């Protein structure tokens, strides 16, 4: 199976999708929940553990509750983006992240949380206002506890 280069006419869409994913990581790490919600289609789905969440309001409700007081750093790498039709695309992103539960770290005397690595598998849809996430699935290949261990919650 060889890798085919993208068609020149797809390059602007591929770059727009890269910008979309960058905004996703930034929104989570800066806790910009309004921005995060705006990146999904109205029927968009996020499955990042704990089961799939559907719709921007539900995605934001769950992630903000889980991560609002957690220090996070997310990186996406080596994007493989394929335009699959008029206004549709798929993507696979290698990722790594670090999550630290500060209040638990303070009582433990060491960083509590984990460093993870894996892949995002996304589908995208282009609307009148640009590209949005239709379906995002995070699969972790490894999770390494920080020196203080895993969080209790």
C-alpha cells in the first residue's frame, strides 16, 4: 500500500483541517470551552474515554467538568488527512498528552496524573462556516503514571 500525495485542489482544505485540530488542542489546554463547542457540528461526537458524547453542549459539559481544574498539554503530530468527498474528510493524528491533577499533586508531594500517547481518528464535515469535527475518537496506546501516581477520580 503506497501513500498517494494529496490532490493540489485539496491542499487548502487539508490546511484548514490542520488549523481546526490545532484549535481543538488549544481550546482544551486553555479551557476555552466556547471555542471547543464551536469546533463540532451540531450532531458531532467525541469519544475520548468514558463513552461517546454527542453534540457541542454535551461535549463541553463533560470535558469542562472533567478537566477544568486539570493542567493539560496536548500535542498532535503526523497528520494523515484525506479529503473523501465534497465537504467530507478523514484524519488520523498521532498524539501525546500530559494531564496533572494539581490539588492531588499538592497533597501527594509529587505530580499526580499521566502522560499518554495514541491516535485520534477524526471525520470532518465542511459547512457554510468552514470545517468542523463530525466524529472524534481517541485511542490510547499507552498511559504512563506521573511520579505521584494516577488520579483518584
